[in-house]
């Protein structure tokens, strides 16, 4: 009976928390058949043009992802997520397609999109798809759309190479290793060049469409953190907190998880990528909640550490405040021109200099056992060169942590930061960060222990 009461309380509290976020969930965007959300034509056209300008002469062939067989792979997931490189250049979610770009030194490049023919009988099972017709041209901004036929596509690629003095570029990474067409090109002796490094360097700097998608994903994620803070209490299982987070994601329009949710309490708070989420949370535990919603193929990554009973102990607060101060020192140093390694040095120097005797005779950096930052974007650990100086439009995490396994005490605080022309913007500021803010939100929700008493 108590278990059922807890589930009801979780659902009601989560629904109340997310129903207040009208600005996130309002004005839903209608989906296009097989294309996902409407394509921002000029933004994607600009990316294709920038890529062609980078290589000069050459032909670029980029495949879409294929559907997965869910009976063989992951039964509880959907069967398709678009390949990042194809999506970055087209914005469409149709499986089995190809994009062909013909670049030239004069900057007058051209693009052809190849789409599989529509199959009305199959669409009864899988839904309507974007077809190779005139309506598609208007929807996606690529002026030539052809039916994908393997033999004619191969002839088109050969003809494009014959008409162009440059090489053939394609996407060579682990996600395309089994692509039949690429394997055929390799076996035929064609000299293929990898277009991945060129696209990766472009993906580090986000355009307005990407930043808008990230803002939406991050806002959904911060609301999920607040919902989790509202329901957390001793006696719940980690998976119940996870359920609140993921309910909020979908209720506010997230497409999927950016990664498996991490909800680690007590001893699990000191395991960096713990995602089993089965432990019953106890009075006095801290719980690390590291989660991220994906929206329009862009993923957030935000972590908060909260006391399950709504109150930080003196020891927990001291460690938490050291991590928070470390994070703030690094964030305040963010500006164009600085490098991630310099931010890491600033963070570690701050932690070392402010540790006092919190971690015994040594400073607390020995418990800071992971990197400070990573890029986010279409992947939660997105592509990009960390040795280069930051530029406006880059988005990265700042996430120091202290993990003292012998005390079952782990604290990580992670925020998503946009590099601006003059400094930075904390995109995830909507989730409470200080101990006072966290306690205030948790206590305002009303606390109950395992027995249901106030």
C-alpha cells in the first residue's frame, strides 16, 4: 500500500511541476512526413555551401542511417535515429537516403538528394514517408530530388566524379562501416577521402538553429531536475526518481534520452557512469542525477546532486560548496580564446587552494577523477578538437566533482555553457545550483519519510 501511495505521489507531483512550464511545451511544431520537424532551409543550405567551400573541388556522398531491426537490437527503443552527418547537412529524418554534393573552386556547388521510393503498403505499418517529389523540394530546400535506385545512383556518382577534377569524399566512421555502397566503392579500388574531420570542425561552432535546439533540450532537462527535486525522499528507489525525470522529458516534448539516465544515491553517487538505478534511497544520502533530454537531435547534459531528505548535512554542504566554487571559477574564466586545458587548470587550482582539511592532509583534487569539460551537441560527448581555443558558438559542459568512496559521498555539478562574443551564458541556469536553492525547492514540495510522516 505504501508503495502504491509513493507511485501516486510521484506522478501527481511530477505532473504539477511540469504543468507550470507553459513556455516550453506550448506551440507544438507539426511534423512533416518522414522529415521530422520543418527544415530551416537557409541554415542547412548554408552548412552545405560552407562544407563545399572547404574542400574546393570534389564530390561528397553522405548516407542517411538505416532502420534497425528491433527484434534483434533494442526492443524498448524506437527503430531509427538519423545519422548525425546526414542530419547536419539536410535536417531530414528519412532512412536509407543519400545526399550528393558537387563542389567546385568557383563556389558554384550543387546538391542532389536521393530518397527511397514510397511504399504505401509498408507505410501502413511504419507511417507516411517523405517522397522524391516536387513537394519535397519546397520542404527541404534542395532543388534536385531523385528516386534512390542503386544502379542509377552509382552511375550518377561516377558521372559526377568524371565531371569534377576532385576526389570522392564520404563519411568514414564506425557508424558507416557496414554501408554496402561505401564497401563497394572501397572494393572497386576508388580512392575515398573522409569528410568527417571537415564536418566535425564545423559542428563545434553552433549556428542559431543548433543553439535553439540545445536551448529547448536544456530547458526540458532543467525542468526535469526541478521535478526530481520535488519528489525525492528517503524510501524511494532510484528508478522512481529516474521515472520522474523521463516522464518530464516526454511531457515537455523531448524526442528521446540523450544518454542513459544516471541516478546514483549513497555509494552509487561515487560511481561516475552508474545507470542501473535500482537502489532504495536512504535518509542522509546524496543522490547524483546526471540526465539529458534530446530535442531535434541535440542533447543536453545537466547534473545536480541533492540530499534525498531535503537537507544537506554540514559535511555534505562543505564538499558541495567546494565543488560549486570550483565550477564557478572555471565558468567565470570562459571567453573566446581560452582553451579547455586552461579551464581545467583553473578548476583544479581553485579546488586545491580551497580544500582546507576537508580531504585530510591532501587537497581534494585526488577525488576529482575525471575531466572538467566536453562538447555537447548532436552527441552528449560531441565531436571537436579540445586543443583549440574556444570560439563564440561553442557549447561545452563544466562539471567538476568529488567522489569519496569510503564515505559513500559523491558530488558532481554540471552545467551547459554557451561561449559568447564577450564571455559565456549558462544555458542550464534554470536548475537550482546552490545548496540554499536546492533545499528551498525541496522543502517547499513537502517532505515525508519512509513511513509517510511529515
